């Protein structure tokens, strides 16, 4: 789920940068890219599965 959020944030950052859209400092392409990297890092670390009490490893 966080990987999808990261992909959407990266896409929005790309569109803002490619279209050269003037935005305020809070909603800049760099900030969206950093939020996407944060979501991707949480996904890779398995933060959502840990927060739900599940592990990504299966028991044998």
C-alpha cells in the first residue's frame, strides 16, 4: 500500500516539475519526492505489517 502511495507522490512530483507549475514552498516537487521516499522506505522496512501486528515472514 505504501509503495502505491510512493508511486503516486513520485508521479505528482514529476508532473509538477515537468510542467514547470508554480506552487508554494510546501507543495513543491522536491517535498512530494521526499514524502514519496519516506513512504517507500516505510514500505521496504515493513512498517505497515509491524503496525498491524503481522509479520511478513510466514511460519512453517
